[in-house]
């Protein structure tokens, strides 16, 4: 009787371990595959220096959008935040700016709620939204929008 | 005579062996203690200009702010671990250089903010991986995280190599950017306006380091 | 360089463009609002609110509080339109803080002030509702989470005969907008969708009442287009049913480069304004198409307290309205003389500035004062003004005069006379009402330092819009009766403020009538 129980538990344990193995196996992805990209495309869609430094590939951001760059779509907040965690987290990182109420990720007007691409553009010059009303102060408060 | 001694030793082999082991242990203990006591924030801060870094470290899970209270020492991430000699050599060199800057140089001239652009150079990835051994498979990491870790792996040993800190920007030092700004504002507009924050940090720091 | 010349050229361009667009889309030009027979509804709500500013959120909060299922559509990425960038000043006639500080006020006095600024063409029945319900509305906003600097002496705004304005905790409308948006979103069945543009009304089968809207989700406003409303084709089409009705709270059109110039050809497309980019006329024009009555459309209020030294609203309006204008002076740089009552209504002041600027477009008048002229509520902004260079600080009047190229002796004479009159309680040449407060004292303290801000009017508030009644129902030109199922509130409505709105009365108007719409729908 007792041995049966032991055997059963061992069985369950082994099964679980095997399952966990399979689970972790499935979760181990290979790096995104490099898709061929013409020099012309590269020039048309340059990426920001801080992303280039990490050697990011198109499909690291444009996930599940096929491998034809012509068909790539905006990745939205969800895309950005898959690496950059959350808007609250990003606001927290600039906490010192809150002291003077100039944290762009936690502004007096909007809190940590703006769309990323209200200001940040990956393939063209970013445009700080604060400038539309605070044309003179923004350069005192923060650097150019990355 | 020689023979006698040898015989004596032989007869007391066990004792001698034990003594040898004991002395050896004592040595390594001293060494260990020495290295250990010279590895944490309390020691490092004596010479290193790093008050804001330490303050931010104390706010981080790696600095004891987590639920478990586990603390990782400075050297775990900031010194190479591939072999003991390199470890000690780097440690000694750092000690001399930083001590010299601290006592004879001009620590104010260090541009912390600019240095952060090379943050990966200040972190030894083996240190991170020593604990986070399963960073490539841990199912608690998001799918994107695992994908990026695979990306990291694929760049290893290439000229495009990146480090853990290339992405994990404030790892080990929660709120580092703000902390650095309390001490040395990045933009002149903030000069003198963050002093209250700095004072609070200093107060807390002197209490924790007591 | 004459502004008129430029404006004519631009008007010409506009005409050509308009003709081209019309030829391209003749069919579109004829389009009428669809009826429920023409569409398939994707979702169903009790109430649909267009716009997420004061008016929209007050309406939505009230309706949602009553248990109705509310959908708010906002075309921009950010919530709150002009309301969220606004200065947070809320005129509450006869409020509790006034009583605490012994300021006597009444609804009648408020109406009198508004009528004076509005040149008597205001729709008085609307002002009565505001006068009666402002304090109650304030309390409702507080209940929804809005925060104010209550318990302080109210601020005195131009054109008001007493100080009656309460300022939000952060000197921005966001202290009302953010909590109110959260208030609505928390209530069951309610939703706020940004980057979702209202395109048109959906009418009942007989075409008489409003039963829903067509909209586009994932809409991206494009500030590079001359007319976003006409040219922008982004987004995916959706149709929503509104069982009880639609509340139009789409704001004013001070940034509608085409429509505002048609009303006032002096406002050329490149003219800077204080408003957010999305302040366009499209939604209001759709209401006109289904019969809504237009009122006072061409009264576009320009802010006389704005500065040419910064874009948009900036900091100058705070530092002048709640600072330099109250006890300080504004002078013509060419002769060092005052040229207006710095505390008059906006139209009077903007017109006075335009007289100077039409003679010499570069002779921006300068507002001058000392530290004691700033209200406690704007101290935080003083430094911002200085750091950004919009406001300048001088140790002496001579230095100030030299900087702005004002004849120094004339300037000193102006200020001397001004101070003497104020001290002696003699009414000055422009009958400035706020000087009663400084009787026996120096209005501008001569020990300095002195502050200066250059002035230029900017389009700020469009007075005109749809005609609504006191229940916030939109009146039809076809029947002179309410259009069933259509309500409106806020800057998209017209008539309430007549020719010119007094400062800090927009929040009052938008919140009161937003609330009224939410009650009645
Ligand atoms: C810079 C500034 C400062 C001000 N300061 C003060 C002050 O201190 N006190 C005061 O009383 N008044 C002030 N005003 C005036 C006041 O803020 C506005 O009149 C008021 O905010 C208007 O509110 P609203 O709800 O009618 O419109 P808004 O707040 O402009 O909201 C309308 C919303 O509707 C959206 N919308 C428009 N068309 C569509 C469409 N087709 N589909 C979907 N959404 C649409 C817009 O994007 C906008 O978000 C200020 C105005 C400005 C510009």
C-alpha cells in the first residue's frame, strides 16, 4: 500500500518535471530571424541610435507582421512597452523631474497616460508635445526627445 | 636524524595534515574575510565617489529592498569573477585609482550622467548570470524578454556584443537617474532646486551605513 | 509687412484649394447624415458624448452617476482638449471663499459683468443658469475628484467687478479633467475612447431625431493638414447606437485654419493661437447639417494677455492676468503711455492692442509690474516665466525702458501718475476697478525689481456655436424646437457669453451646462 503511494508520487513528480521541461523548452525562443532589407529601406526607415546600439532587427519590434517590410504596421504602445515595461515605470524613472512638475512621462496635464507615439517616433525625428505650449521652457527642463 | 624526523612526521601524519589543513583554512578565512569585508557598500564608499549609487542600490531588490532582504555585494556585479587572480588584481587597481581620485583628484569632475552611456562597461555580466542562471529559460520572464535574451546570446563573442546593463538600465540601483540628479543635476534649471531631496537621501544613507 | 496682404493671398489659396477639393469629391459634398436604416450598429450605449473636455466629462459624469451606460469619443490621443491645457481658473459667483474673505457677490452682479463684456448680446437665460448653479457644479466637480486651491482669497480676473475666481490645485484644468475621466471610466458600462473620431450623426428612420453616431477608431489627427476634418482619412469605421441621445461637447474652433479665417479674414492659417491642435469646427458643422441653429459664429475672442515671445498659451497669460495686469500697467512702447484698462474685458483689450499693432506690427506693448503685483497662486509660474525668457526682470525702470526701447522719462511719469491716483483713491483715466484695493498704498512698489512681458493677442475662444436651451437641448432651425436626442454643452455652443467671454467663465459654462446635459438626457 505504502509503496504504491510512493510510486504514485514519484510518477507525478516525474511527470511534472517532464512537463516543466517541455514548458521551458517551448518558452526558449530563438532570436528573431534576420530579414533581408534593402539599403533603400534602411535609409527610409532609420532607427534611433539607442536601438541601433543594441543591433535590434526590424522584426524585434514588428513582431508577427510577416517578413515583408512594406507591410509593417505601427506597433503601438503595447509594442514599445513589451520592452519598456509600463508608463508608470517610465515616469518613475524620471521622478526627479516631478519635483518641478516637468516630468514628460507624468505631466501635470496628462499624468502617465499619453500614447508613446504622441512624442516618440522611431523612424523619424521625435516631436516633444510639450513644445506646443511650452516652446521656451522645454529645453530648460529636458533633453531633446529621443 | 632526518629519518627520525620523517618517521615522527609519519607517525603523526594525521596531526600534521590536520595542522596543514587548519593553517590553510585560517589563511583562506582571513583572505575570505579580507575580500568579503572589502566587498560591500560600507567598504567601497570609503574611497569611491558613489553616495547616490549606494542610495539607489539600497532602494533596489539587489540591495536588500526586496521581500527576502537578500543583498548582493557591490563586487558581485562590478568585478570580474572568471579567476581569482584577475579579481584581486582588478580590485587592487581600482582601490588605488579610486583612492587616489578620492584623496588627491577632483571627484566633482566625474560626469556620472555621461558615464551612464557606457553603463555596460561597469557591469560584469558573469556576476548577473551567476545568480540568474536560467535567464534564457525562466518562464517568469516575458516572451519578449526571453527573445531579447536569446538576442543577447547571439551577439556574444561578436563585435556587436551587448551587456546586461545595455537594456537593464538601472539594474541594481533603483531610481539611479533621479538619485544622480539630486546630487548633480543634469540641467542647470534644476540647480539648487533638488537640495531637499538630496538631504533626505543623505540622511537615510548615513543611517543605513551606520 | 502688412498682415492684410498676406491674409488675402492665403484666402486666395484657400479658395483654389476649396474648389479643387470640391471638384474631387462632389458626391461627398452632398452627403447627408445616414439614418438607422443605412447602418449596422457595432455597439450600443445609453449616451454617447463627443469630446472629453470639461463639458463632455461633466455630462458623462452626471449621466453615468445616474446609472446610464456612457461612451465618450475623443479624436485626439490625449484626453481633455482645451480643458486639459487650460489655466484652471473657475469663476464661481457668490462662492464660499468670497464669503470667508468678506467679498460681496451675487448672481445678478455676475450677469451684469458678463453682459458688459459681451456687449449686451448675451443670451441672459443661459447666464442665469450659470449664476445659480456654479457653486453646486463646483461641488459636483469636487465630488468627482477635482481639486482646487480652496480657502484662499479668490483671484480677481479682468472684467469682473469682484474677485470671484477659484483656481485648481495645479493651476491647470487637468486637476478637473484627470479625476473626472477616472470617475466615469470606473462606473460600470462606461468607456472613454481616445483617437476615436466622431464623423456624423445617425438619424432615426424618419430623419427627425438623433439615434447614434458614426465614428472611426485608431484615428490619428494630422496637424500638417490644412483641414484635418476634411482631408484625414485614417482609422476604421464604427457605428454606435445612443439609446437616450448624443451630447455634443466638441469644443471651439480657434485652431480650424479654414473655418476661423472665413469668420475673420485677419486670422491667417499660420497665426498662432492658444488652443490645442484639435480645436476644429468639423463636429459643429455636422450638427448644422442636421439643422442645429448657429449663433454668434464670427465672434472669435483673442487673448490680450498672450506673448509673441512663446508659442501657444505659454506662461504669459498667468503672469499677466493674475499678476502684472492687476496692479501693474501696460504701455505703448513708442510713447511710454498706458493705452487701456489692463483689467477690461478681453475684446476691449485685444482691440486696444491691435490699434497699436496695426500701426506698427513690431511695437508689441509691454506689461509692467513688481513682485507685489503677483497673486500668491502664480508664484510658481514667476520663475518659469523668467527662466524661459518670456518675462524679464530689471532692477530699475531705466533698465526696463532701455530694454524695450520705451522713452524712460515718459514711462516713469506714467507710473508716477498711476501710483498717485491709486494711492489717493482717484479713479484713473481708464477706470481700472482693481485699484480700489491698493488705496493708500503704492500700486507698483517703486523699490522694484520690475518685471516686463511683451503682449500680442492670440485667438483663444470661439464665442459662437450651436444654440441650446437651458436644458442643453440643441435647437433646430427647421422647427425652432429641440432636436430630439441631441444635446450640447461647452465651447461648441454659442450665445451665452455674447461678444466676449470674461476670463474664468468658460469652466463655469462648460461644467454647468455639461452637468445640465447629463441630468436631462
Ligand atoms: C490655454 C487655455 C487656457 C484656458 N484657461 C482658462 C481658464 O483658466 N479658465 C476658464 O474658464 N477658461 C479657460 N480657457 C477656456 C476653456 O478652457 C475652454 O473654453 C474649455 O476648455 C472648453 O471646454 P469644452 O469641453 O467645451 O471643449 P474642449 O475642452 O476643447 O474639449 C473638446 C474635445 O472634443 C474633441 N473633439 C472635437 N471634435 C471631435 C470629433 N469630431 N470627434 C471626437 N472628438 C472631438 C476635441 O479633441 C477636444 O478634446 C482656456 C483655454 C485655453 C486654450
